[in-house]
C-alpha cells in the first residue's frame, strides 16, 4: 500500500527542537521529491521545506531558514525535518508529501505533490 507516515511531533517548549520523520511504505522514495508543509488552526497550509530526489536541491521558507534542516536517507526510505529554536507560532500539523519527478526539478507548491501523509501535530508552548 502506497503510504507516507509522519512521526516525531509532540509538545516542545519555545526554543526547543524536534525531529520529524516521513517514512514511505509501498514504494521507494528514490524517484520522489519530498516536501514538508504545515497548517495551523484557522490558517492556510504553507510550505516549510522541500528536497529533490537525490538531495541536491533544497528550499526553505524564509521563516525557517537557519533553524530547520531537511534531509533524506533513501536507503531507509525516509525524509527528516530537524526543527530547532521552535516558536509558539509554529504550532501546527506538519505534513510530508511526495511528488514523482523524472529530472532534477524541485516542486514547491502543494498542488504539485500527489501523495500526502496524515500529519503529525507539533505544539510549541511553555
């Protein structure tokens, strides 16, 4: 079964860190660019970061640059999002998504990603 499963969310104090994982099952991530998105209550979904098939291209939202790091381990069929110095306004459900790509293109918009996980809740609060 074609599935993406996020994990690693939870409650963290402001300034703390979390590492999210996005594990694929039923398919190999080798041919897929992966994006992380988040959606806070009452707000629109926004892109956080994305990484190309082989990790050669990476993009971050301006709001997370210098604090978040995306990486992938294709051998483990998993993509990670290391989040440091978290802020209360970053409380949201975080989703990973996959887009099948045949070249080195790195999709940034949510509509370019066909496959989505169920999300993992991140709460940043003291």
